[in-house]
C-alpha cells in the first residue's frame, strides 16, 4: 500500500512534491561536482562560526584523495571514518568517493570490541580518526584488522579566531604510528586525483546497524540510494539553496549522512557543524546562522526545552523541524511548539533504507491514534512502497497491526558479506523492519513498537510505546522508557525508568499512583525507578536493552 500515491487528501500539503523523486545524478559524487560548478565560493560548511567554501572542500578532499590513492586505496576498498561532527568527516567521505572507495562510518561512542568488529567485518584498509579516539581506542585495535594506515586529526582544526567554550578542554596529541591528517593534505597542495567512474550500483557507504538484534551489520547503501533519498529530503521537506541545515544528528548515523551531509551537498546549502551536541551551543548556532532545517532525535528537543540558555535564543528561522529514530509523544510535540513556536514533524526510516521511508508532510500535523495514543510517523515519502504484514508475510488491510515492510529506491540491497542475514531481512517487497505498526484508513502510518520489546503481562500484550506516551503527559517527566521484567505471577510486569525535569520533586510511587486512572491495570507500571539519565545511543535512541539488564 503506497499511501502517498493512493490518498488525494495529501495534495494540500504536498503540492509540487513528485510521487517519485527524479534525482538527475548517477552517483553521490556528481551532486558535489554540480554544486562546485554552480557556485564554488558558496559556504558549504560552518564549523561553529568559521565558514568553509565549496571550493575549499573540493580542494582539500582532492588532496586527501591523492593521499589515499598513494596509500593503496582503490575502487571498492573501504576507508573507515571514526570521527565526531567535524568538517574532516565530510572531506573523508568525498575523498573516499573520489578514489572509487567505500566510506565505513564508525560511531565515535564505540569502544575496543565494537570498533574492532567493524574494522574486521568491513575489511577497511585505512582509518581516519580523532587523536583522542586513537589514544583511547583505535591504537589498540588496528593491529587486529586489515588497516594499513591511520590518519589522525583534531576537533581544533578549521576553527575561526576564537576557541569555542565547548572545546576549552580539547588539546592536540601526538599519535605514534599514525600520520597527521592536515600535514598529509597540505603536502599535496594543488594535486588532484584522476577521474573515477562510479555507477549507481556501486556501494557508497557501509553504515552499521545499532546491533539491537545481534552483532552490528553493515548495510550497503548504494550511490543510487544516497542520491535518491537526498533528493527526497529536498522535495519532501521543500528545501532550497536558501536553507541552512543544522548538523546535530551524528554524522556517522544514516540520518547525519543523508539529511545533513548529502542533502546540503545536493542543494547546495550551508551545513552547520559543532563537534558534538550541547543544548546551549545548539540554540546559539540556530540563532547565529539562521538555521531553517533540522532532523534530530526527540532527546535533542527535550534537552533544548530544559536548557535555560536555549530558552533565551531566537528560533524564528527554524521552520522545518523533524524528529526520528525514537518514539515521539504528542505531549512532547505540543510542549516544543508552545516554547519555541516550531512544530516537530515525525520522520521514520532505517539504516537499511538510507534514511526516510515515511514522514509527516511539511505543514501537516500528525494525527494521534485514539486506541493506542501513538503519534503517526507520517505517510510514505516519494517512491516508498510500504506494507503491513502478518507473521506469514501476508499483506494486511488498513487498521490491522503487523510488521512494517518498506520498499522503494532508497532500500539497500543487503548487508556486507552476510548473504544469510540479507536473505532473512530483505525480500522483493523491501526490508522487514522489525517494527510493529499499522496504517489507518486515511493512509497515516503508526509504529506501535519493536517486535522484540513486546511485554506479555498476565497473557495481555503491552507495547512499551503506549505506556511511555502516557508517562510523558506527567508534568515532572523529562524522559522515560518502559521494559518488561520477570514476574513470578504475571510472567512479566511493566517497569518504567524515568528522569525528571529540573526542579521536579516526585517519587516513583507517586507516578505509579498517578497512572492508575490513565490506563488499564495490566498496562500500568508496577514499579517506576527514578534515574538521573537514561542510556542512549549516539543518535539519541533510548536503549531499552541496557535497562533490561
């Protein structure tokens, strides 16, 4: 069922948005070449307050590509990038493509065992990383892999005249056994790599899943997948060269890669980077640069709402606001709009779908399902074809709950060097998402929860998402997560972990009592544990598996 094509009511929000995006580029590198030809002097990246032009990005990535070629990187080879949100990430990605190589994005929060697994699984020949991460992690694990060279760099590169307060504790470090990123680049001034012919079916990125259902797997995001969904962002979110994109999503994550980097390259428009998330700095940069577009986890917006410095900033330019990667409750959307004047549009996708398959149309308000209280994740974006299926794979009609299967030009062909796992997850219709949900009669999609997170309490099914949405309406709750715990009588019972808003004073017992009139007895948390912070992935997704431990 492709709700976008079938439901004419969408026209009020999507006038001019094509049913299928028409990218016009064969590969992702062509998007950057077009931006260079259009206006090389245009600012491509702001790093804090320092601007870097399209021409400078092109020159530096050219020189880096020459360096990579000299170190044995060729077509199809893998280059691992283990960085925070710094300009070097963009340079490394473009340089890898200029060699015909594949960029492997590595989460900077990962440590020894996890980084070693990705380096070995991908067979990366080169590693580009921060000096601090080299000392903390990489230097100890590169010997276990096929990595032949390491380039190290610092978050202190590409700054303006003053050091931002966010980087006050940063310092340069010598890295024995590695070469300095900028020294290598500057030694090759004026040099350019030979032309490379990339097809749409060449792998552009290996993006590793978060490992919620087992060891991380490298999704093979093809150049045509990257080009297609970069174009989807342009068309669906109605973006233009006059927009300014905030790079708050981690760049290693598929959202950061596509919604931030490649969409900014496609338009082209400035991308604002600032090393790592800080709510006060985020708000300052929104105001300073007139940011218009952002995609972030709901935890980012919660942090902004609870930061006193952020509350003082002018958010008037921020009109195109999207959130994905974690459930969003209606209460959170209402609170953010009341405070900052911007509506948070839901968006939904996966690593394997190269970012979005669903989104709330710009200017539209997502409905709330009256039975579950879930906020809709939107409707299928341009070209996405989405099914809801039962356990046997049969397509279900509107209103029936089942697993979401997402298909379309954005879906990767499989996992790197894992044919059996690929065969299980991917089929002709698309990728089995592992998310349980349904489509209503109007074409809106709702995610009920992850299949593995289902709680069976006294024989009743309880979806954590539904309980969390109720908890978010409590005036003291900042963030929450619900899991099932072993119960000798019920089999499982519901437990909630809650962090509180600043200044709030409430006990777990108070919240348990408050829930009694708001949901069925079997759904109510039997225990609420108050915690300072909930464990999260780098993309801001709350990790229920850590809470279950």
